[in-house]
C-alpha cells in the first residue's frame, strides 16, 4: 500500500524505520500529550502493531516520507480506537518537531481521510486528542472535522473528539 500527495508518500512501516520513528517518539516535546515518550521497546511494538493492523484491517498508521528525498518524517493513518467506549476509525498523525507548521500533518491526514471514505464503508471518521493538543485539533479542523464530543478520562483528563461524516466529506469534494 502506498499513498501519495503533492509532497509526501505514505507507505507501510517496516522494521528498518525504527531509527527515524524513535527520533520522533522518544522526543519529550513531540510526545507531551502522551503519558510519556516512547522507549526502544515501545517504538518496536508500535511498528509491530501497525504491521498487524495492515494485515488485519488493510490499514494502519503509515510511514510519512518526503517525496523529494524519501526521508521518513512521521506517521499518519487510520487505526481502530476506543473513543468514549466505542470502537471507531481514527486518523492519527505524528510529525517530527523540526517540521511542524509546514502543513505535512494536514496533507497526510487529508489523504488518509479521503482514502478511508473511498475504500471502506465507514460512515464517519474521527480524530481524538488531549484537550491541550492545539496542533492536533487544528489539523482535524483543517481537514473538515468538527468537534463532536468531549469527555473526561483517566488518560487525557479531557479528551476532544473531532469527526467528519461521509456526507460532510462528499460536500467538501464538490
């Protein structure tokens, strides 16, 4: 599986992506909205989890690479997540911090949103995040999502849920 945008290629993660992903996931600033940065074992399990998702669902978080250089700069894709007690398809993204605010997360997430509606029967897709994660919910809003839920939980204190329905997506296409 490979998806392309104007500047990016999204492809399945492979074990050889470890070093680039570890640079992202071990960074305290990048992971400030998670309980803690990932250690070596967690990054290896992240790659394994996504490879299992590809096998089971046909999608997962894909490695995001720059078309121009092939450099891995993050991940973006769709995983099945427990959001407020229900399993829902969720677009997630992580971009290396020295490349923030260049539109890469928005570009990759938009491609994933379109792919899901073009290749699955899902009627809606979501992104959820800690209420303080302005970058993440700004990306969701930029991709046509709107706030659909907010709840308290043990992980994020307050979780915001953004979503877009298939019908809303179709209107964006016209």
